[in-house]
């Protein structure tokens, strides 16, 4: 059965599934949906049109689904969707979209540590880790299994690719390619995230191809377009390199070099 502490405030209309737990002094809005076995520890605020999936763990003073901080907001229906088995630590904030129908999304199996902020219309994939104090401005896309170091700031409309690892205290203003290590001031691509790929089960052959692609992209002095052409011509195609090239060719802000 759902366990709701006597001090929690739950507005009429909120939908809370079986085996969820709502701790002391939580405040739940009328349009909120909370999945089975999700736990809100205490002092959590969930408002707006917000859906939290099953098996999530939300720690004290997190604030989810509130109005966007974007000054262009003129009203309308916007929302937040958080997937299953995601952990949101203390003081995490996730705000709703700005424009009518806009959704801020956080995927399954994410770990969002204390004081992180996810702004309007961000799209955070599955298995993403954000360390303490990392901040996403509006319309940022973070692909599956990326890791963002503590106190990192990510500029609006920027993309962080799959299994990219961004070092702490970085200022990200261009797209970070998948499978790469990003670090420094200003940040640059420093190498290939070999350990991360190995942990995620990417095979040795693909890892070796990505190392070769990295050398062409970032060590040979080619322009980005020249490097893409060289990779297509000289390297055997694999799923990982195709993901890398598709990310680069789809970049609107340009990639970090």
C-alpha cells in the first residue's frame, strides 16, 4: 500500500501508485503522477504537470516540475517527465518547458547528484550521471550514459553525446562528441572514454576504431569536414563510429576540438 506521512500535503487529483512512499512535509500538486515503489524522502516539492516513473528515489528539498525560469514564458501547458529507477539527490531542480506543449525529460536509471539543475526542455537520456552542482541550461540534450562532472555549466542548445565524460568545473559551449573525454579550461577533447566504453560492454574492435577516429578528428590538423571524410574513407565502419559521425554531422553549434 502507498505510505503517506501525516505531514505531507497532496492536492486532489494527484495520482500515486501502489507501494510509493511520500515522506514528511512533501508537497504534491494536483497534476502529478508518481509511479510504483518511488520514494520521496522528505520536504520534496513536485508540482505542475509532472510524471515520475517507478522505483525512483527523490531526496530532501528536491523541487520538480515547477515553472520554467525562462523569462520568455507566457503561460500554457508544459511538463516534466522523469523515467524509472532514477535518483535525484538533495536540492535538485528540474523545471518545466517554456513553450506550449514543451517537455523537460529525464530518462531511466539516471543519477542526478545534489544541487544539480535541469532547465526547461532539456532531454536527458538513460543512465546519465550528473555530479554535484552540474547545471544544464535550457534545451540541452544529454545522450545515454554520459557523465557530467561537478560544477560544470552547459550552455543552452548544447549537446553531450553518448558515453561522453565531461570533467569537473567545465564550461561547455559547443557540442561534446560521443565516447570522448572532455576536460580543461577552456575544455577540449582529451581522449577516448575507453574505461567507460569497456564498462558498458562496447567490444574491443569498436574501441580501437574510435581511437583511430579520435586521432583523425583531433590530432591530424584536419578541418571537421575533412576529418569526417577521412574517417569514412579510411576506417572500417562500425556502429560506434557511425554514431560519432552522425553526431558531428548533426551538430548546429559545432563540436569541441
